[in-house]
């Protein structure tokens, strides 16, 4: 209901509000069509044309025109409340720069204390300039209202992220804590203690930077007017979940109190809850007398060394903690993820304006004495070298940390940790050539052989894992033995291992100084140069290799040429075991055993300077790269055994490709092809015929949706010179069909291959965040056998967890219920390709990003017309965005995908913003999602925010879905998609 009767009255109030400079509104109105006389419709037009925000229009229509301007800043929308007052999104009138405007109004209780603390926050923020601390732009007073204009941070607090998506991974939590510690180090150098570090005061920006918020409780050692003592005398300041013991007793505190609070924050990020629970009084008491729970005790797979770091930050006595944030950063360095980033940004001066941060941190880490070091300036908090429980850093580790933390970057330049974070100023690219192995390469000249290295001592502890058809022995230097069905596939040659990371400095296998068994089937080897995570499953092994160096890195497998008889690639080419080939994916054959290896770079051939019976398989890794190698054991088929016998007659030459008797690459078993109408579609048939073939034919058998399927053989076009075929064979909607392909010569069958289950139906790509992947409470199973999933390589029945997700999540999803509902309605096979990633914002899906490329790659694999639509379920991570921001960001993703596959593929966008029963809807995001429907950019998906109560996990308190909710979620998606499909399929 408007407080105005005409648009003229409404415009008069807009003028009075000061939202627009004099003359600007009139000029803009002249560019518009006639403004409606109704004030509500006039407001809608102004909002649509960007002259007002919805927030501004709502207040103006209610007759409120004051409080829209503070100095040069115009208030655009509310952001929330901070510890000292309300916070709004504002914009500088002339600079067009967004700002967060914190406002302290006259109605705030305890006015004098509030004003003093508000002014103290302004002074503290003004004294600090660091990429990990929110910067201040301006401070002022307008009448009896005080305001503070600060850097607008587009993102979410860590508390919001944990509440939405649960506990963080070790790598993410460590990265965020290290960035916060860098900001606290700067504050410490300037003489400030924050006193309220907690997840809600750490904001993660859209570019991955952590910023410290809310300096309202910060105190300065240089507080000449004694404001701190006057305001805090006898009071407990801070937050009960994260407060240091000495702070809870209202004692004097220093930077070590912030380190304790950061440790409690670290604990909460890793576990999803603070270290102590209970009433406020109980929490305060536990912080003083009760040891924090051990992370290793909570999770047996948690790295013990890292658990010690967290425990030390939570020591009861300040002198037993890390003495500065820089000490904490140094302790975290061995575990930091090389794919993350640390905003170094350490200030160039200490609190007295004289000492260099680089000198100070170097002295801290190396323990060197210096008359200009922080140790000499602040002896009261013990900046001497760490003792009592510190994780010792070797000489290399100390130098790496010192060099890394000491890098002086300004305005948020990104630095990486040596021994753990991308490019390192210590192990520079200048050493890259020296790090090449002394063995001939397939495509580059062999380097000059180095003298044979001295044998190294074997690691003292080895582990044996026997799963399914294979058995492995491994230790801190790599895999020593790998047997499949009793056949040994790898070799050890003095200092070279069966499978190992190459140590270029010693021309040997890298022995990891930290090698831990995280579970019965998971092992992790780590060093400053690299890490390898070994995971053993019933049907495969997965080796995740990380190169932490600034130069190139390499991982090798030494295959046992004495036992292995042949090798083939995924194009169907065959060769003897010792050839040089640029084959990334290979299959190795030894007797009746085989081993499929995915994710390599090349085969070097025999390593003749060591042993001419060993094949060198190589994986090359650029600086900072992470790659996963998959090894899948199996049993050789009769057709493969015949091919191996052929290779034995000419082991140095590649035989003709053959992925079976026909070299068939499509269709795949359980594959679904997108139909072109309700009753018609096609099946893709590709491969290479054997030598001598003059014709290729295909036959389909099975039950179509309507009518009877012809079982006659149909000829497939073939390239006579290369004997390749790649065709679309028309087929009625339906399935599962048995598809048989044969090659003939003079009407005689040379080879034949059958694929038992192929469908022609509906195919969908899934994308978005956790509720689009496998984050549900329990895995869901299909009721129908007409639904299959594609992971980019193979198709399979679509029981949870869905394969192919970027986050590799492993619990439940709505996809089986969705597929069941469509299969029941349309009686055709349903294909799914789920590509989403847990907590992720639209910014992380922008064109060119890893998530965007992951999804568009899947689209290209299916073919631009090989799927019906994209189903997008995301919004929780963007709950702080406005409608404009969300719609603009997702539009870029949608447009980018259409450009990538050169087709205006339909996107369904759900209404998604639920963050729990206390925050069931984020209206900005919901409005942005609806705007995409209204503008025709996307089709309408379900309103999943409506699925509350027992549809959610954790007894209705969680963000993800319970088993009941997963079923309801799948039906909700099916309802929206069937409405669209019924229209599309009814078209002539």
C-alpha cells in the first residue's frame, strides 16, 4: 500500500531522499516512456530501469525518505547487523564504488559506550592496511548518527559457509586460517589485538580471499586516551565459543588471545562446531579448565601432526601457544594445499615504524637473533624460537617458510608457500631442467646420463594392502610391488621404485618425510616438494599426485617388461611392452591378468641405462599441478589374449586398433541417446573395422516405445582407406536395445561385437552445488532399471552415489527419484550426467573456471544435441547476493555454456536459497532466479526452499535432504521437467 496517491508525490519524495544528485533523476526520466501515474507502477518502472533499488522503492512508497545518504554515500540495500550497528550496501556517488556502510543510530542502547567503541573501530581500521583485513574508506557523523564507510566484501562469512555446507576439508580450513593469521600478524605489528576472532568475523570473498571483519572490540597498546580500560573494566568482551581463557577472566590480553580464538575457529571449521558446548557460563569455564577435544580422537584419519598444531593454538597458558600469527603460519606450512592461495601482504613496518616484516618473520622462523627483529622488540610474549610441542621444521622447511612469508606483496598480490603452495621463490624454475630424470624420452632428446646414484636406505616401515584381484606393498618412497591375479606388474631397480615421485635433486625416488596411514586403505605421503595420496578400492587404485614445486615434476611407474607381454591404448592400438608412445591411457597385459592405467603422459620405452626389460611410464606435472592416476585390475578376455599373441610376433610395431573384435568405441553399454521426437531418435556407431573389411553393418534388437523394431542388418558408411566408421543410425525411441556391429569381407563375417543395453530416450546434464550432487543423508537406489548415469568415460545404472560429480561426493542425491519418475511417465531410458560441486558460488562457475570447464566438457562428450537440458540447483552459497548480482552472474554461466557447445541449450533453474529453519529463504537470490525465468534466459525449476521440516537432514535442522526429502526433491524436479517435455514432445 503506497503512502502516495500520485506518481508526482512519489517522485517528490525521491528528490527529497537525496538518492540522486540534482538533475540526474530528471535527465533519466526524459529517457523513459511515460511514467505511470500510479505510484506503485511508477516505482516498478524506476526499479526496472535501475533508478531505484527494491529496498529504496519499498521505503519511499511507505513515505520514508530520510537515511538514504551519508556524506557521499547513497544507501542501496541492507546487508545485516554488525556488533556496533546496522550495515548497508552503499555506493559512492561520484566514484561509483560500492561500500559497506555501518550506521550507529541514536536508539542503540548504552549510547556512550556504543559511540566510543564505534569510534575505536574507525581508528583501528584506519590504522590497518592489509588485504586480509577489511579496509576503511571514510568515517563521519550526520546529525546524531555516526557512520563508517568500509570496503564492501562480496562473499560469505565462514560461519555461514559451515552452517550451510558443514565442516570444511582440511585444505580449505588451513588456507582460510593461514590467511586470517597473515591479517592478524599485520594487526600485531601495528600494536592491535582483535579480541573477537570467530568464523562470523572472517569473510570469504568470491575470489577466495579471507578478510577479518569487525574491529569494534580491538584494543591498541598505543591507546593514549585509555578508552579500552575505561570501556572494558570489569567486562568480559569477546564471544563465548571462541574466547581465550585469560580474556574470559577480564585479564590483560595480547596477540596470543587472538591465536587462541583463531585455534577455536580452526577447530570449528574442521568439525562443524566449536570446541566446547553448553551455557555461556559453562563454555567460559571449559575454556579455562578443560582441554579441547583432540582432532585425532574425533577422527582417526586426521593427520596427527596437524592435530598437534590445532592443540597448541588452544593451549590454556598463553606462553604455551604459538607466540605470533607468523609462528602459526610457519607451523601450518607443511600441510598447506598447493592449489590454494595465501595473501601474503605482510606490512613493511612493525609497530614502531622501523623494523621490516621480512626481517622479523625470517628471524621468527629461523630462530636467528637480530637487533631489529620482532623478538628484541616484544620479549614479553616470547618471540624466541618455538619450543614445547612445536612441530620441528628442518633446515629446508625453515628456509622455505622464511622465504615465503617474507615476500612483501602489496594490495593483495598472491604468494605461494614453498613446500606446499604453488610456485616457490626458493625452488625456482631455474632448477627445472636439472629435475628431469636420467632416461631417454619419447619425443625429446635424452639428457646426458648422470652418474649412477648411490643406493638409498629402504624406508623402515612398509604396508601391504590386498583388495579384490590385486595386492600392493608400499612405503614412504612409493609402491614396491603390485600384483594382479598373482602377476607382478612393476619392478624395483636399486633407487628406483615400482611407482614413485621423482626426486630430481638426487636422481632417485622421493622419500616422503611424512608418510601416514589415514585408514586401512588410504595412505598419504607428503614433503615440501610433492605429495601422493594412495586410495585402494575393490575395483581400482587412485593415486592423487601433487607437485608443490615451482618447476616441473614427474611421477613414474616402472613396468615389469619381463612379465608384461603387450600394451594397448584407449584408441585400440597395440604394441609390445617396451615401445615409446605418447599414450596417456594404457592397458597392460601379463598372462590372464591386465591393468588399465588412466592419466599418464607418455611411455619412455626401455630404460636401457639401468635395465632393458623395464618400461618407464611417465606422468608430467607442471608447477602446482594435481593429477589423479587410476589403476584398474582385471582379467584378460579371450579376444584380448588373441591380440596379445599377435603382438608377440612383432612386439615393436603397433597393431591395428581393436577395443574388442570390432574396435567398437560407441555405443557403450547402458548408454542413452537423446531422442529427436516422442517416437524417434538415433544411435551413434563408431569404431574401426579389422584389416580386409569392405563393409560394416549394424542390427538393433529390443522393444521400442511403439510398434515393432526391425531386426534387419543395416550398412554403416565406412572410410575404406582407414576402415573407420562414425555414423548415426536411426532408431525408434525405446530400449534397452541390443546393438550388434559386424565387419564383412566378400560377405564373410570377419568380426562381430554386441553391446547389450543401449537406449533412445531423454538425457539431462546436472550442475550446481551440494544438493545437486551426493550430499543427501543416505544413498538412494533406483526402482526402475531404465535410468543410467554417465561419468565422462562409462555409463552405469544410476544408483547413488552419482558418478562424474566434480566434488566426488559419495552419499545420496535426488537423481534416482527424478529418473524413476521420468522413466515411469515416458517409458523410455533416462540418461543422467551429474557434474556439480559441493559448496560453490556462481562466481566459481564462471566461463573459463574449472567447474565450468568440467560441465561443458561433459556436454561436449554427449554432443551438442545429445542431451535435452541442463538442470541447475544452486543458490545457498550465494545467499548474500542481490537479485541483480545473482541473475547477472548466472546469466554469464548460461550464455558461456551455450557458446561452448554452439547450441542454445535449455537451462532449468530452481529456486534455491535455504540455509536452515532459521533462514529458510534469501529473497535476493530467489528474485534473481525468478528473473532468469521471467526474462527467458532459463526455464522454471522447482521451489526447493519449500522442502522443509523432516525433508531436511539432521532432524530437520540441516541444509541437505533426508531420504524423504531426496524423494520429494526428485519428484519436484520431475514435475517441472515433464511440464516442459509434454509441450516439446507434442510438437510436430
